[in-house]
């Protein structure tokens, strides 16, 4: 990468001014297209995340802290976004079983993803929930 940067700088300095402007404009347009594509992708992801009828919890794989949670899981468990975000996964309800939570967290760190099809959860009031009690 450093080599291509040096080549690009050399290319610009050895080019006539009007060509340099054209090259810079081309690079700017390319950057704008890339930014636009990223913004569109984020909008699609956000719509899916917020409308999913599955509980989604996003963790920081280094710290185990909740980074984001979708509205469905918040409604299901009775938490607010502010209360849940920033907590370690093993501070939450059924996850308080530190050994099991840390084992699951290790799987998350290794695979960058973990899916529970029948994860027992607790509401903010401590009521146990499973996929059979929450989805009726």
C-alpha cells in the first residue's frame, strides 16, 4: 500500500497541472461513490436490525460489553437501550452464570459470531423466558 501511495504522489508531481486536477477530481468522485455505497449499506442494515423479529444483541468481542441491541429484544426483556448498552454480557439475567457466559464469550471471540436458538433469558424483573414462552 505504501508503494502505491508513493507511485500516486510521483504520478501527480510529474503530471501537468490540468491533469493533476482531473486525477484529483476522479479520486474525489470515486471517494464520494464509495461513501454513498457505505451509507446505503448502513441504512439497509439498520432497517433489518430494527425490524427483525429475532432478538439481536451485538457485543464488543474484546470486552464482552453490549454495543447495540435491537428493539425486539428490548421490548421482550423490558430493558431500555441505555440500561443494556455498556453492560458486560455476564451482568445480564441468566448470563450471570459467569463460567458458562465466559465459555460462550470465548466462542464468540474465536468465531466472531454465536447463535442461540433456544437461549434462556430473563426479563428486567427476573422472569425467565425461553423461545417457547416469548414467541406465543
